[in-house]
């Protein structure tokens, strides 16, 4: 009877790519392009929430699902990073504390970390982009009001140059630069 040995594979370090920015800043469009270019696994909590949400109008349930879905995606992402894969998380990462927590946990998993900040410097332009997106999201739980966008605008903590310098790659992406060459 043949014997089979199971050996431990060795992998290059994985790469975690954090996509940071406000709604309407272009995170998903940018992440999808990066996913193709990097042959990465892209995780967007909104996609998963929409897939399991029984009623699109149930905003309370949508909001309740956010943390469990993001936690599940993060657990999966860490397992992929340990296998040497590239993972893109497009949670928005509005707070420096949240970005730092993900970065340290990725380092513990042996991964490289990149942070791309999708910069939005003009609120009215951002709101116009969200309005354009809202037209395509009719019936979706992710249609946003101007008040919701303004609340995010006021709460968002943009990465500082010192914070960006910590990461292995990434940087600031302006609306004019959002195509990946």
C-alpha cells in the first residue's frame, strides 16, 4: 500500500490591499480594476450584505449585518493572506484606528500591506457622483441621501502622509488618476 506524505507548502507573503474612501469616491470601480490587474480576491461588504438582505428597504437589518459581514470577510482574508494570496478589502476604512488594526493583524499573518486612498476634496462633486450612482441603485439598500453623505464627509479621517508612509505600497488616488495603467 503506497504511503503519501503531506508536506507543508511554502508560500510567498500575501498582500493586503485596503481601499479607503467615502461613498462615491470610486472605491469599487478602482478595486475591480486592481482585482483584475493583481489577480486578487476582492471583498466588498455591500455586495455580501445585499446578497443576504431579505428586504432592500430594511436599513436597520442592513446596518446590523455590516459588522458580522466585515468580520467574516476579514477572517477569510487573513486565511488567504497566510496562503500567499492578494486580498482587496473595500470597506471604506474611514478611521485611522481601523486601518491600523487591519494593518497590524495583516503583519501578524506575514503579509505586505498597501493602502489606496480614493481622495474626494469637493463635497458637491462627491454628492453628484453619489446621485449618479443612486439612479442605478433603485431598490437597493445602498441608495444614500445627501444627509448620509454629509455625515460621512464630516466623520471621515483621511490618511496623513505619515500614515501612508507606513504601508508597503498604495497612495493617494485622485479622480483624475483612477484608471490603472
